[in-house]
């Protein structure tokens, strides 16, 4: 089978473009000219194989961390926000830092699925499923923080525009409310998009399932998919529409998250550059997290190395280089505007509280960690050798993850800790509960991802097939 | 929502059955049918029919709620109010009643008007009819209402520490008294709080027991000053400053605006700082020179300040006296000065500057002869105080700016003498009435030993303290709000202490106990009335006069009159020449024992409001610390929070240091009153006890102290982490000198104060939006005069009492979560090169009630909104606690309930909610202002401009307008009420009122040229105006150019000269 595939492919190739030998051809997206059934087998096998030991061990590690996070959350809700380290003037700190951090990570998946889909970037197909799952789980983790950071959790429904007898509506002027709408819309659309994309693959798993439970559950969620023309037509239209719907959301969510800061009057928050800078930063951090997940996965499942190839990693590294440079530009532009604006309060925040080495500010270390991780470390990706070296890419991704967390910390905490009136300046340091809650969200995230890897096809089988040469309608014929 | 059910006791099944009609009693079918017709909706439920749809859904709802995460535990508990079954005379539910009273205090009682609700005193105000108070009070009067309801107050008699009863005590007392004979076996120790009735009863007791010993002890009293006055003017005289007439004031180690002054002095001082315009300032403003070892409130108000060790105050006065003697040609002054045995030099680094400082100060004092005064600290030895009196005499101050009065205080034994008596072993019974000598007697007195020489020690106190623990009998004392009594105000006028409530724990008052001992009628009212009749001299119709005294709070024209007196130069000279030398260490430090600005001598240690009130200067809460100068800290490589060992003779203590800018370099200051061991849970383990270092010779300061670093750290709870202005003085605390203001007077430069700092550059404000009109007939606003605000922080406590603000405890203060709705910002500012001698500015900071409030736009749930009359209001019920509003507040005045401070004890905040005890002590509930919500955890709160008072005034206006034309929009007349902070302010620095009413004070103040709003360039349009501080330096002084440095920005300029091109703002 494989052999014939190779010969078929080779002969097709020779026939197809006899007179353009000097044209640079794109490397194939699926390496080693794998056939369609090979793809189905290899991806489905991950789900169908007996439960691997490493998976159980990993769960034994992540589930207790997740439960610890949950316990911290219950403790916090039951006792009050005071169990964290927030104070006056630092009304927000790790909570919103973590929220923005996770929501930023949640950008890569939908960007890969939707924006790259619309722009016909076919290389997306082998990573989009996992990236989308990662997005959803990151948004779940992100959503925890704004929900629990409020003082009266049980009244969180006041945020919903529920008609009530008092005639009180939420305050539509508040960016925090826009946030609620933006994040919940983004989550909903991302779930739908992910699920719609899963349907053909769920049907594949249903058809291959040997156990009754598997047949039943995959059957339920496959929504009666038979792969008929009508199904495909509707499916593709739905997928396209959802991609169209998701694309503006990718841009809007983090823009709106940035409004939380940009529309305020705090020096260091009150900055018009925030929306594009936040979106770029989110994509930057999101891709780093995709790599953080995919590189180990590719190592664990060597069979998918033909699907997630070095060129995928190379492309993602390029995106990291681009967005990292945009973020770096934004950082420098903030400093420029603070200088050019000649507002002493702004100037203090940027030059003395954040950037200066002279000890005026209290969190310079956070600023310089951010600068190193986000601006300097990705510059190594100017070199192709580095972009395709999995270890280097993984290390830089970790720098980016750390740097992006510190970016949010810098924005939130340095601005609040030292604002207008020096009398009300105040230090902030996180409490143990706060730290464990953050660690707990990693437990939740990894647990969800492990469950996803085990029970759902982590590579979009049907979509990868579409980018194989066999799927090309002009397969074997010259291009028009 | 479930229906509200009142928590009435259930009807007994076996008892009588109550019925409304015969039909109901018989429960006939006709009755049931009638019910069905009358109440078709709910009849079957009422009569206990089958499970209805409604019941079913209720049950299901409850089951679902329980089956879930027991979310019902998260709900706000439902509580109901049950009205009186029988009306109480005068009491209208929800309406306060006001009574006059007085708070007895050392150095003069404070005339009060007490607010009571349903017989519960909830708030203390000053008596506006009395000249000492004029409506103002201090922090101790404000917080005394909390002591009344302290759940850890003494609640019963103790015999050897075990609960006993009043009867047993009476029996024991009768036995003691019957065996007392001539009283040689009796001794009394009282505190320094004066009361005419106590004086009268003292005479009665001593008449019955002529041999009894009577001693008095007050660790922070003015005994040295009285002694000096007795030497200078003869026994039975006291002195009092009269600052309203003083053009030039020099204080030497005297915190006349703080712990060593009273409301009258503060008001008198401020009266010379209340200036309307630049001409007024030039004509009226006094000049204050301050010499002190540490920054005090007085130093904060100074125009010139010299930091000088307390032990060198004598040297300073000696040099000053020499200058003044030279100017006046008064040889006797020169002679007295030369007799004072003190070092000849001040010992500073810049001797020439010091000499010029003293000289110019003397010239200034002399140039205002008769209108200048020198005030010497109560801490200073008698000889130094006498030299001060001699200088005042030379300046012609006696009788003008320093008045002499007769005092009726009869001398008593000191605590040392009493201890000696006790050690002789002849005293069988010792009465300790008030006070806490076991804790605060000088260490060389060895009071605990002396006290144990007495067979029976009877201690009357409001709390079980160190002395009670070592006493045979502890007798619970009544709070002053629970007893009849009388007192003298600082001006000597007669005040009646009127009870507001029956004793909560059957406490007895001092006069009741003394009357019992004296064997006279012990009804306290009768006792006080008898004194009153004696003092007033009314014979006929004393009832009507008495009623009027109760109404007015004081007896008219009872203030003591100044007497003509001249200092006796011989007596002074003799005493000064006999006095021992004052030693100053060259290598070691002096240690100054300061009266704590909050706990006094430790008596208020169990008062949470006071413990949590930041010290006006250091901003330290819940602790005392060794205050040292930054230079000393650097020399010893110490930082704030480092624990040091302070060694004084054979005693030592370990305490954390706190760097205080402007402190003298060779001096350490520590507040007394901390480190209490026998006290309620609030005061326990708070601070370090300094009394062991105090001895009879060095009661107030001692020299020859060494300091050692221990290497340990200690967390101090300081509410203001940062005290420097960071070049923002011209934005935040605007100032000018009298000269600068005159140059930029109203006509010359109307916007002088408005265009300082960033506002000099910012373009004209405009808004993109049409804001909702604030079209109420009222527009509430506030003006804060930085020129008269001394920073005493009484406003903070008044606000706390008025608005049910909880305390959060030391740990939470360290975490930065104090709840005070208003704070007193204190900044130090200096010019380059003079960092060791900074200027200090205090600035009260509360919600600015911005018309374009940044907090309002960001709240996602509309919990903070604007009212038509211009208040930025909080709807606690709607608040979910995102804290976004607090983040977006440029003034950081919003306060978040990080924990359920009202329901949880301060030690259990971190315990799992379900496992810890909840609820507030019943007595603490009684203190709460019923017109202000007690907030739960998770909600934001902040200054409301005392919205409850506004509403009350509006309702009153509406009731008054009733049927008239104005009834649709009744207007509150100008200045008929005010906010709690404005009401308490002794200098009237805070003014609250209606900006739309041209007759109101605030409307006029806001038009002042000095008026500015904070961070105007943000376009928040604040409703609080600050009036810039004016300094009045003497241009000849060496440090004159430094005045006003706190408002210079980083470029060293006050404001931009309008001529220099970029005055800004008019693009």
C-alpha cells in the first residue's frame, strides 16, 4: 500500500509539471508521501490503542494539581479575596495577570483554525485540532480567574443583562462587561468551531470503534455523519461561516481585554497602543504554548512526525519572531510616548517604576524579565537552524510563556502599586493560596489536554487528507 | 425568595390557643369556605392543606439548593427588626436623641454632645455651645464610645482574680472601713483626671479618716509644669497659653498642637492661620518656630524648625535667654540663664547656622514683645521650664500670651512617696481608683512590691489590667457615659458628666465608691448636684439652673479667670541654681519617652480604633517603635523594621526601629503605653513596654543610652509606605509663602495656585460626552484648608465611628487593607542638600466625589453611580467586588472588604469559613450607627460625604416645607449640618456643605484664590477643593529659603511664571 502510494505519487509528480523544473516547489505538508488510510490509521490508533502507562502516570500528576487548585478556589470563595495578596492599591494582581495570560494563550488555536483557514494556509491542518483544544482549555482556565476574583462570587450573575424587577442593568460603559461578552462569545464560537471540525473524525472513530460504549458515544457526537455529499457541502459551509465568525473574534477578544486597561486613567494602563499590542502578544504567547504542547506530543507519538514536520515548527517559529518583534516595538513605543508626552505621572510609571535600574520602582526585575523573554529571546529565530531545532524552539517557547506572564504582571502591578499619590503606594506580593491557584490551573489545563489526547483525534484526519496530493482535484493533471 | 418569617417564639401547643373569631376557634366548614372566598390564593396553605404547587416548588427549590454545593450557605443571612412593644419616652424610631455630657480627661475634660439611638450612645460630638470644644473633639473622645461597648470590659467583681459579687465586696468594704479608725491604715491612689465632686469627696474621706494617705499619679501629666508654675508664681497656680494673641510662637520640645495641648490651644493657633486673602495673610498669620527632637504635629505646622535632642532644649533656651537678655537689657534673665547647668553648645554640625537661628528667632520674638510666647515642653526639667517662664516674663508674655490661673487642685503625694509609705507596712488597705500603676509606675518605685505590702488592694477600673491582676479586689468601673459626674474643662469651666445608658456591666463610678468610703449619701446624681450647688452658689431655684446646665452642658461663667501674677525672679533663680545639671552624652544617645498619640499611657490599649489609627507622624499602627533619624540609621546600618537592643543603665529592651525624617541624630524616641500584658485581646502582644526603662529621675527622657543591632527583623504595620512627594508637590500639596502669595495676589495672578505642577501645562479640559445634568437643588462639596489642618487625625476616628468602619488588625494593615474611608496623607519634602531637615505636610484624603468619576464608568454592574446632588454613591447590595473602581481611582480612596471583618474575629480571618466562629459581640452591635449599613465581605466602600446626614437634613427640610410651594424641591438651609469629619475638626480645616447655596461656607471657600482641585488635568471634576498651605517664614532665618519646598516640583519652581511663554493651558 505504502509502496504503491509512493510510486503513484512519483509518477504523478513527473507527469504534472514537466516544463517547470526550475520552479521552487513547496515541500509536501505530509512527509514521506503517506497515503490517506495511513493517516486515518495512525491518528485513530492514538485513541484506539490500549491506555499507555505514561498517560496514567501523567494523569496521576496533573489531577492532584488540578484538585489542589480547586481546593484553593473553594477556600478563597469561602473566606474572601483576602486570602490572596491583593490590597489597596493593588486591587488586581495575579488574578487578572493569570486571566490575561491564559486568555492570550487561547488565541493561537482559533487563529490557526480560522484565520489561517481563510487565508488558505494549508499547513495549519495538522496542528489546528490540538491548538483549538488548547485554546478551549486555556479559555476555561482564563475564565476561572475573573469569576473567582470578585468579592461576591454568588452574585456574579449581576453581570448578565437579565431583565429584573429592579430595572437595574449592567453598566454597558464598563470594559469589564465587554470582557464578559467578548470572552463568553469567543468561548462559545470556539467550542462550536472545534466541534464542527471534529464531526467527520468522530464518525471515523465511530466506524472504527470496537467497544459498544465507543460506538455509542462517538456515534452520538458524530451527529449521524455519513460522509455524503450533502453532509460535506453543509459541513464545509458551516466550517467556513464559523471561520468567518471566529476571525474577528480573535482580534476582538484581546482588544477588549486590553480595554480593561486602555480605557482607564491609570498611568501605564491608559495607552492607546494596547489593542494591537495585546493581540500581537496573545498570538505570540499562544503559539509558544502550542509549541510547548506539540513538541512533546510529537516526541511521544513518533507516528505523527510525518504530519507535524519541521516545516510546521519552522512556520510557527517565524510567527513567534514576527509577533515578538511587534510586541517589542510596542514596548519601545510606550517608552517613546511616555517621554514625548512629558506627563510626569506617565513618565514615572514607565521610566522610574518599570524600566529604570535605579531602584525607584519596585518591580524592575519583572520588566526586564519581560523584555528579555519577549523581545530578545525570539530574535534567535532569525536563523533557520534555530527555528528547526526542536530543543531551541522549546526553550524559547518557555521564555515566551514566562515573558508573556510577566508582561501582564508588569502592566497590572507596577501601574497600580505606584500611581498618582505617593501616599497610597503599596507593595504587593502573592500569597501561597494565590500561587497554588495559578499552579492549579496548569493542572486543570494539562488534565483536560491529556483527556483530549486520549479520547479524541488530536489531528484533524479529514483536513489533513485534504492537503495530501490525492485530495487535489487536479491530482495528476497540470494546473490551470 | 422565601417569605419573611419573624423570629417570634412559637406558640405553645399546651398553653392557651388564641383565635381571631369564633369561626376560627370552631374551625367550621363555613369558616373554611369563607377563607377560601376571602383569600382564594393562599387559603389552603394557611390552613395546612395538601402539598400545593407553591409548597412543592419551594421544597424542590430547597432540595436542589441543598443538594448542590450547599450554596445556601453563601446567602446573606436574613435578619428582622422587631419594634418595641411599648413606646419609649421621646424615642422616635430611627431618630437620634442628643444629650450634653463631658469626657473627663487629664488636662481638662472635653464638653460633649452625645448622639443616642434608642438609648444607645453611638457617636460623640463636641459641644458646640462650649468655647473649648465648639463642636470639636479629639481622637480619644471620638473613640471612647468603643470602650463603652468593649466586649472585653470588666464585667464583674473579682476577689483574688476569681469572680465574686457586689454584695461580697460591700461586706468586705464595710469590714475594712469599720476597722479603719483614724484611717492610718488606708491609702488612696487616684489618677490625674480632675473632678470637683471627687475633690469634695476626697475632703469628706479625709475628714472621716484624717490619717489616710492620698496620692495621685499620672505618667504623662503636667506635674513638672505645675511645679515650675508653683515656683514662679506661688503654689496653686497654673499656666495656659493664649495663642490667639501670639504673633510669634516658639515651642521648645513642646507638642502644643498634639499630645501636649488641648482643643482650645489648637483652635487658638488655627485662628491665626485662617486667612481669606493675601492681604489677610500678611496681616494675620502668626509665625511658629519649633525646636524638637522628633517631628510632631506642631513641627509639621512650623515655619522654622530646628531638630534638637530633648536633652539639649535647656541649652537652646539658655542661648535664647542670653540673646533676649541682650536685646531687653534684662540682667536678671541673663543671670538665671547663666545659672542653668547645661552644655554650652547645641552640638550640631553647623554651629554658625545654629547661632544665627537662635539669634534671629530671639530678634523676632523680641520684636513682637507682648505678642510672642515661648512654650517649653512638659517633659523638660523644672529648671528648664523656669527659664522658659523667665524668658516669657522678659518678653512680656505673662498675662498676654501666657496666662496664669488659680487652680483648686490640692497637692497630693507622688507615687514614689506612697510606695515608701506602703513599704513601712502600716497600710492595710490600698484603694487604687483608676490608673494602672503596676504597669506604668517608674521602675525604681518598685510599685508591685510596694502594693503587695498592703493587705488588701482594691482596684477600680474599667478593664482587668495589670494592677487588677495584682489586686485583692477588682471593682468594675462605670464608663463615663454610664455615670453621673462632673469635671472641669481646660479653661476651668464646670461641666456635668451625664449618663447616656445604664451601666452595662453594673460598674460603679469613682465618686460612688468614694461616697461609700466617706459614709455619705452615695447616689451619684445627688453627689454631683450637691457639688454643683456649692460651685454655682445658686440657692433658689437650683432645679431650673441645673436643668439649664444639663441643656448647655456646662455652667455659665464658671471658667477660671486669669490672675495678675509676676514671676518671682528670686525663686526661679534659687531653684535653677539648685537644680542638678542636665547631662548630654557625646557618644551615646538620649532616649525620649513620648506620650503615645493614640494609647496615651497605655490606657486605650484595648481600643481597636485607636490601635489601628495611624500615628499622625509615623503612620505606624498596632505598635510602638524606636524612632531614629535616617542619618542615625545609616550610621548604625539599620533600616525600618530592624530590631535593636536599647540599653539604658542596667535595663534594656528590644524594639524595632523606624526611620523618621527630621528626627534629631543623637536621639531616640519611643512611645510609652505599649506592651500591655493584662488587657483584652485587642491590646495584647502589641508593641514593647518601655516603662521598665523609666525611673523617677528620668521620667520623660534619659541620656547615656546605647543601641545595638540584633540582626532580627520585625514587621511594622505602617499605613503609608512612601512619604516622599517624588516631585509631585506642586500637583498634590500646593503651597506658597506669604511673600510669594503677596506677589501673586488675587488681582495680579488669580490662577496662581490653580496653575501649578502639571496643571500649568495641561490643555483646557473638555469632554467628548454630554454628562447627565447634576440638577438637584443641592450640590454637595467640601473644602479642605491645608493651612489650618494640623494632621491630628480626629477626622479619621470620627469617620470610623459615624460610618461603622471595621478594624482589620495588624496583619491586614501590613497587607495594606486598612478600611479607613479617609486617611491623613503625610509627606516629607526637602530640597537637595537639606534632606535631614525636611518639611512636613499633612493632607486629609477622602473620596473626591468626582463629577466625572473614573470609578463609575468602569463598574460592570452599576454598583457605583452618581446622584443628582453630586454624590458618588455606592450600592453595596449591587456590588460584586471586581475592585475595578478602586484600581481606576486616582486618589485610591476606595476600600474593599477583603474579609468579613464584621463577622469574623481578627485572628480567624484565614481559618476556613465553615469552621470558624462568626458573628459580632452583642455589645459591639450596639455601637453601630443604625443609619449606616454594616458592610459584608466582598463589597467596596468609601467616603459617602455622610450621605445619611444629608438624607436626614433633606427629610427635615421636606417636613419643614410640608405644604408650602417649596415642598416639591425643598432646599436644606446653608450649613445646618455637616459631615462627621468636618464636625470633629478642631481647626475647622474641613468644611462641608452645599456648593449651590451661595450662603454656605463651602461655596465661599471654593472661590478662594488658594483653592485647587487635585489632578485637575484628569478632568475628573472633583467636588473637594484643597486650599493651599501658606508658610510664613522669617526671611532673616538661615533656613528661610526652604519654606514651601514641599510644593516645588523637580525643577524647583512653584508654578510657571505666566510671562515665560509656556504657562500652558490655553491652546
